[in-house]
C-alpha cells in the first residue's frame, strides 16, 4: 500500500507429486493465462545470504511454482489462480488432502479475503466430508458422488494448512 508501482514474485509450494495445470493472473481486470514450462526454477534471490530468504526457499521446496509479476500499480490488488493436480492419500475408503497454506512464519498480516472451494467428485458415493482445519466450512451436496466444501474469511490470516478428509463407499 504505497504510491509507486512494484514488481513481485508469487511463490507457491506445490506438493512433491503435484503438477500445475494452469495459472491465471489479472492485470487491470483483464485475465491472462501464464505459459507453463517444465524447467529448473531459480530460487529467490539471496539464498543462503539471509536466514529469512533461505527459509522461504526451503518452504517453497523443489517443486514450487514461481511467477514474476511486473508493474503492479499503486493500491492495486494482484489476483492469481493456480490450478494443479495431486494424488490423495487413500486408505480403506478414507481420502485426505493437505493444501499448503501456512505461511505465518513469513506473512503476519491479513489478506483481503481467504476463500476456499474444494470440489469433490468420486466414482463411489461420498459418505462423509470435512475440513477439520477450518471447521466453519459449508457443505453442499450436489449428488451422492459430488460434494462441494467452501470456507470464506474476510481479512483472513494464512496461519494453517487446509486439511480435507472424506470417505467413500457404498451408500446406505
């Protein structure tokens, strides 16, 4: 929040088995689709020189996504949507997923809005679904095999990962 344009690097710690499928960013309310390329990513500048930068690089990991956003205008909100695929942990009909969001060691201020939408689609009926990390979630059942979990928090803090659990199996 200042009166000059700035550049920023967007970092996201993808799980080790995940692959990005799409990155969209907005500039002046126009959406742009980033071109995804598989290549070795550069670390953030200063790795090893300062403990903070080295800690950020460890948090992002080797499979992290980085995108340089140039010329963000004064008081402009930068919006980014990252889509990726990743394998779920699955044991005896129970699926679990952890979305890496805890960045409190690096970001201690709130964001404008934290909005989470988990769209669960299964070949088997969904018998239970929960977001234990954010218990105030809302659940919408679309069909026995399709459920949507949502959570919204104005002025949200990125202080915990998102954890989702759901069970599949024969419907009763």
